[in-house]
C-alpha cells in the first residue's frame, strides 16, 4: 500500500459519495490563490466531521484552527438554522480568506471567527460564559493540544464530542525520542487524554490523499 493507492481510493469514494460542491471547491481555490498552506482536511474527512456533528445533533460547535474555513464550512453545514459555530485563528490573513469562503458558502451568519492566540481566545470565551459547546474540533498548533483538551473540557458538558486532528503523523506519534514539536505536543496530549477521567476516547488511523494520519474522537462523560 502506498500514497498512490490511498489517493486513488480517496478519488474513487469522493466521486461516488460526495456531490460536486462549488462553495467548497471555491474555498480550496481561494485559499490556494492566497498562498495558504494546503493542510485542510480532505473532502471525505470534512464530510466525516459533518456527519459526526449531525449524528450527534450538535447545535453549537467550537473549532480551534480555521485556516481558510474548509473544515468550518463542513461543520457549519451540520448545524440547524439557529446553530452557532465559533472558530479560532491566530493569523489575520487566514481569517480574511476564511471570511470570504464562509460568505460564499452561505454560512457566514452561523459562524464567528475570533482572531488571536487560541489559548487567549479560549480564556476569553470562558470569561464570557460561552458554551457549553456540543462539539469541538481541535486542529491548530499541535504543541498546545494538551492545553486545548483542558479548555475543551471547560467549554463542553456531558455528552459533548471532542475531535482532535493529526494525531498520527505518518506514524511518528509512536516515536518517543522525536524532537519534532508537533509529535512531542501530540504525545503530551495523548498522555493527558489517557489520564483524563472526564472523557471516553478512541483513535482512528486514516490514510488518504493527505497521507497517513488520524484523529482522536472523544465523548465527554
Ligand atoms: N481546520 C482547518 C485547518 C487548520 S490548519 C481545515 O481543516 O480546513 C491550522 C490553523 O491553525 C492555521 O490556520 C494556523 O494559522 C492556526 N493556528 C496555529 N497556531 C495557532 C494558535 N496558537 N492559535 C490559533 N490558531 C492557530
Ligand atoms: C499540519 C496541520 C494540520 O492541521 C494538518 O491537518 C496537516 C498538517 C501541519 O501543520 O503541517
Ligand atoms: Mg488538521
């Protein structure tokens, strides 16, 4: 099995289970034109996020790490008409691209982008008494994933869902001697998760057009 196969299989399923989608396509193109890194979730992963939020009946969603709002659009589509999504982004240029993409997708009024270091924005959300959020998608800098789990727990309640992206990194997660900051951060997050009595969690390894990675999926107890 190799990248060529994973990409071909992603294409095979994309053509069959995903409808052509101009807003999502335009979001990818606008992000690329603006020079954003092409690290958004894949189309099949985006739909997985939407389906999880729909199956759960989520009405309020918190996302940490917006980029060009590709995953944000998928998640916003899971919401009912009066649902709300807050997404956190440190880079104002990313937020500008995201805002335009969200407007084009017709979900702008359901989505609030907060610009700043996610740790500051999370503290601000807590101060403002926001939450509990039904669903949290953690997908920013991997160094702070342990802290993001802590904040996610403060901003959710029993039955909420927490999904954390990029926890496998081509298998690098099992390298205890890694000095890669995102691997170190992921391993610190996993240790915290393992010791955390307030969640029930699993990990899903994923291959596809973005390579070999995975997500942690957890339910708050
Ligand atoms: N969720 C997006 C991809 C996010 S990429 C998608 O799948 O479509 C990670 C994003 O997190 C980048 O835009 C980056 O600027 C942002 N980010 C990195 N560190 C951050 C921090 N400390 N606080 C907030 N955002 C951060
Ligand atoms: C990176 C970040 C992501 O959120 C992702 O899905 C893939 C890669 C990165 O920082 O390299
Ligand atoms: Mg990611």
